[in-house]
C-alpha cells in the first residue's frame, strides 16, 4: 500500500521550517574609488582598473567620506544610493527650500 507524504505527517509534532533567500546587495559605486585612493587597491579587470584610475583624480577621501572635487574647489559629498534617495525625497518635500536673497526663479 502506498502512502502519501501527508499521510505520514503527524499534526501533533512541531515542525520548524527555514527559508533562505539570497539578497543581492547593490554594488556601492564609491567603494572601488575609496579602495584605490586609500589603499592603492585596483579592480582586477583591466577596463575597470583604467576607469578607477582615471576617475580617482577627481575625488578625495577625508574623514571616512568620499568627496568629488568641483571645478571651483568646492568638495561635493558622494552619496550612496540610499542616501541619494533620502536626500531627493527631502528636497521634493520642500524641506530644504532655497533661502536666497534677491531675484530667483519662480517656483
């Protein structure tokens, strides 16, 4: 006589199930630049290696934060994807409205 898996299942017995999901983390675009600027580590792939070397000239790493050097000398903080989404949501919510003196563009 054939029995199914459900016939063998005892409802009084406690069963523990474990589910495993692979979470794919987004690659942080800043990390190769930080690795090169701070430690001299370059990616293995020749194309990425050349790209990091070329781009690193426009960046600096200070106090644990990556900055891009603007043409006028101002350091622009580089944000992760999560930080950028948060900042954009705050700006769109008008939390950081411009406080300018004089004429400005109509909103």
